[in-house]
């Protein structure tokens, strides 16, 4: 069965610090997709990134970067020069096929990031 | 482009009462999902629709939960009767098609408190 583990429950940093959120996953599929979502206090899950299992190239988008390592089944997320607006709960999720071509998204338990001045 | 709409945003009911949530997906999105998010946990899929047909409802407590997506557009999730453990945020999401590569876009959720 697929599983996503986010061992860090809560992280507190001071603004401008760099922070890395860890994500470890388990799956038997050879083809799968990994996602990161941000959930601010308003409650809406905001899509950040999608990565397929065949693309291990790291990705950078502004202050955000993602490190996908298949050998360790990890998909870590780094925020550089954190800002107060980055305060939110961040979820890592895994998608693999279940019945037919339907997809099932399994989420981790989330990491709450608190950025203070 | 308008996002996923949900209503109401908040609902407080007493146990054994019934409640209904509404979701309107992003225009043109064929697949619609309902998730339950209990405090401190990640969202858990309850049911998935492809157009107006159910694709996966294996984790839906069918003795009390029901959902429909008439005409393949908006959807309603109902709980009858509600239990204390149903207190959670109910999130609706949609994606253009179905498949593991599809990105799901979420609405703001409905926060339910059962007293």
C-alpha cells in the first residue's frame, strides 16, 4: 500500500532563514506522481508542484526548490529566505493507480511551518 | 479562471442531525473528488466522480454518507445522521481528467462541527 511520511510535525524559523521540509514515500508502483500542496490558515489547499517518478531532475521556482531522490524515496521541499507569508501547513502527496485508470491521492500528515519576524 | 467553489464555509450541527455540502468544480473539469480532513491529519479521499459516475467510493461510510453529481457538474455530499467523529473539514477538488498524472485543484473547504 502507498504511504507518505512527513516526520516533521512543526517547524519554526525566523524570517530569511532557509528551511527544508522532508517527505518520504512508499509505493510498489514504478510509475507514480508526487505533489506538494500548501494549506494556509484560510484552509484551501494550494498546488505547488507535481513530479513524475521518471524525472529526478531537481526543480527551482523562485524561492522554492524540490529535491527528488528515488534511491531514498524522498521528495524534499526547500524554501530559501523564508517569509512570514510562507507560514502554512505543507502537505506531500503521492498518486498511483488504483482501480482501472482512476487515481488515488495519498497525503502525508503535513508539516506546519511558522515563520516569525 | 474561477476556482473550485464550496458552500457553506462553516456549519455547526448537533449529532444525529443531517447536513449537506455543495461543490462546483472548475469549469470543464471532468473529475470531482470529496475529501475529509480531520484536524491534524492529511486529507482522506471519500469519493471520486468521473463526469456523473462514481469511480471510487471505497472509503465512503455508506451507512451515513451519500454523494451525487447530477449532470456531471456540481456535486452534493450529505451526512445523515451525523456523529461527533464527523467533525472535520470537507474538501472538494477537481481535475481535468482522471489518472495519477492529473493535478487536483482544491476548494476552500467546509468546516463541520458536530456537537
